[in-house]
C-alpha cells in the first residue's frame, strides 16, 4: 500500500458477495475515500470489486477461527495494526416452521449470524480499539417481531441486536462506537442463495406450504424493498458521521419500529400472521 493510501481510513466488511448488502457497502465506503477490505468466503464472488482502487479482497469465513486469524493478520500487515471500521454483515437465513426445523441447519445459521459475528469482533477488536474506531452490526426488523416460519432467523437477529447493544456499553471505555443497524427490506440475493423450499412429509403446516415457500424465497416482500445502493448511502453516511447505538435503515424499518413500540401484542399478532396461511390450519 502506498504512503497516501496508508493514511486513508480503513474499513473491513464481511459478506461482500456481489448482489448483496455487503457488496454495496464496500463500494460506498470506497467511493467515500476509505480503503476497503472486502471479504467473503469466496474471493471469486467479489471479483467485480477487484478493479476499484483502494479495495483489498480477502477470503474470510466467519465460522472458521483459522480464516478469521488469517484475515486479521492480513489487515494488520496493511495498516500497522489498526482498523477504523468493522462491519459485521455476513448472514445466513433458514425459513421453516419451528416444529419442522432441522436442528443442524438452525445451528449453522446461528453460527454465521451470531457466533461468527462475536468471533470476528473479538479477533478484530484490538485493531479497532487502537484506531478508536467503530463496530457496525447488521441486525434486522425481524428481530423486533416474531414472523411465522422465520422465527429462528428472527431469533438470531434479535440476539445480534442484544449483543451489539451490550457491546456498545462494553467498548465505550475504549473510545469505540458500536452501531446496531435495524435493517428493513433491502434488495439482496440472500433469498436467491437459498435452496428450493419444501416442507417435510407429514408437516402440520402443509396447507400453508405456498405461503411458507413465498417467505423462504422473499417473494412475499415483492417490490417493497429499498435498493442496496440507497441503503448503503444512508448507512455509510450514518457511520462516517459518528453514529452509535441503533439506527433504522431499509424499507419498513421505521414503520416496524413504531408498530412494535406503540401497539399492543394482539395487533402485532394480527399483522404477523397476515398472508401466512395460518388461518387455514386446523387441529
């Protein structure tokens, strides 16, 4: 890295495969003049970032201690042991009624969404503390509610929100900010990467299979999404202007915040089960 580049602020973003939120965030940080360490399990899936100046592509699997350690070493070698911003964006999704859920797939999702975030943060913390920088954790509006068939995913994102806000208090003495991003509906390839959805034979929810598959593939959201680019512009602006604590970005994020804050549980229940097919299920 040149002497000029070495003076730039630095950011590492996890989960930067093309077509996702991380990819858009990497491009936006780069456009704002930062040196970006864009990471994903497969470097090939970030190839479109390779031609941009001040972007370093790194392989990083947040569920692998060895992979995380190698990424920390690579960043340290570039920056002399500092990192201004760490963005924990890597995520996995599993949609299935709780009674039908495969426990191992559920655990694998938590390994990415929760424990991978914790492991990555712990490993990069010395670099962020040295820079008195910021940690940015991508949570979700799902974690504020209990959407049928997505409850296990929602639980993982609720855990992210709680961990992130606790981390904010624990890192404050070291001059580090922590941003908890309550993300609404954003255009992403997260659903496209999911396998074809089928309920197990004998599922009690068979009559709602169409609605469950629609939720698993994201078609239930339809056009009600914010573009990745607009989301990235808003969030990067928040981060670079010193945001800390919860910020709400993406379509429906503010609405869900208001509904879950002001409305009684029975109203939230009605909204949650709308268009899920649960009303057709009989004992």
